[in-house]
C-alpha cells in the first residue's frame, strides 16, 4: 500500500512535512518526585525503585505478589507498596483512584510491569496466553496512563516512562506476541508524547537490552546485561532529555535501518537458534 505522500517526500529538502520543532522531553528532576513503578516487585522495576528511593524520591511499587511487596517496603523504609494486577482493567481504576487520593503529589508513572512467554508464530497460538501478554504489556500501560493522565497534567512537572524493549525494534521470533506488544507500546509512546507536547507531562521510553532478571530465567548468561549495570545506565539516561533511554550496547539495533531490517532480523534470530536463550 502506498503512503499518502507525493514524491516530494523523498526529495531532499522538499518534503511536504514541515519539521517544526515540537517540544519533546523536559528533563526529569531526579529527586523530590512521587513515583509509581509497576512491576516493582522484582528485576528492573525493583532496581529502579530502589535507585529512585536512594535519590530522595517518594516511591510506590505495584505488583501482584504481596510477600514481595511487603519485603521491599521492609528492606527500604519509606518505599510504599500497593497490590495491582495490571492485566485487570477494574483493578487499574480502583488502584489509580486510591493512589491519587493518597498521594496528591504523584507526578511520575513508570509503566514497567511485563511478561514474556515464549510462543510459536509458526503454529497455533494459545489465545489465553496471547491475551495475557497484550493485557499486561500493552493495555496495562495504556489503561493505567489513561486513569492517571488528568492527575499528572495538574502537576507542575510530570513524567510518564514506558518500558518497551530492544525487541520492539528487532523481534525475537520465538516471542512473537511479546515483541509485537513492545513495538506497539513504542508506537503508542510516540503518539502520546506528541499529544502531550504542550502540557507539563513528558514521555520517555526505556528500551532495555537483555537484562539478567527472572523475566525469562535469571541465568548469568554472559549475553545478558547485569541488572545493576543496566539500572545505573538507565538512571543516567533518565536524567537527560532523551526521549528514548537506550544503552550504547544496543544502539545499532535501535537504529536498525528500514528495508535492511530483514537481514539483521534473520541473522539475529538464526544466532539465537544456534545459541538459545536459557529458559
Ligand atoms: N529483562 C529483560 O531482558 C528485559 C528486556 C527488555 C524489556 N524488559 C521489560 O522490563 C520490564 C520488567 O521486566 P524484568 O526483566 O524486570 O522482569 P521481572 O523480574 O519478571 O519483573 C516483571 C514485573 O512485572 C510484574 N508483573 C507481571 N505481570 C503483572 C501483572 N499482571 N500485574 C502487575 N504486575 C505484573 C511482576 O510483578 P508481580 O509478579 O508481583 O505482579 C514483576 O514485578 C518488562 O516490561 C519487560 O518486558 C525486560
């Protein structure tokens, strides 16, 4: 299908699009915020929660596992915790209402919760699993952001962070639905950033590489980035005006070039067939 643009779109300097400057991200202050982090019970979410807590932010972690929520609050006095099933639309509304009442200064939302079941796009896809992935990874952040957006707009400075993945840019064929949700979340974040361009709310994206967490199975595989290094690099990136916080190690994948993407995609996936991710 052709794009609804004429050939001036590809002629140097004669594009029909006018590249007016759009205000992008206002740099997040790294302290003094009230921050909600979904998926804060483990891995990247917990790492970011503890890092922001140490910098003097009020941090609230959300997740389903009550015992882990209690443990993180006990180990980090001052971090609050709330039960939330991000795949449940009613639960999102209930929790968002409670949070905005309890924390009127809530000004940062980090949409981090996610699941990554493997699948086989070359065979029958389990509908229940696919729905769970879409509800958790895509509709969850959309619904939670929607429930909090008017509250965030009232704050003098607010930030929404979406945790996508390097796989948003280069699908892992054995996690087809997961990769698709992350590509969709990247797309959604772009639109949301544009729509919020004249408000106090900035939108940033974190696109992690393979990080050694329990998302798949914490294995110490040398190809995975250790969590502490990832958190340190990501905190540094969030402190800038980068719309996408991407560690240098995967910059070439993020910059995966247009029609050349198929060669890179095939090489990437064939390498993982030969050297599988430990599951
Ligand atoms: N690790 C990587 O290699 C990697 C790479 C790229 C992107 N990411 C992204 O990073 C994010 C965090 O993953 P991680 O690596 O830190 O894995 P993780 O340790 O397994 O953490 C996943 C978190 O999501 C929460 N979660 C899952 N389903 C939920 C639900 N229905 N409701 C509420 N919370 C839910 C879990 O909490 P509960 O179980 O307590 O609910 C847990 O805290 C994910 O979005 C993932 O896609 C990770």
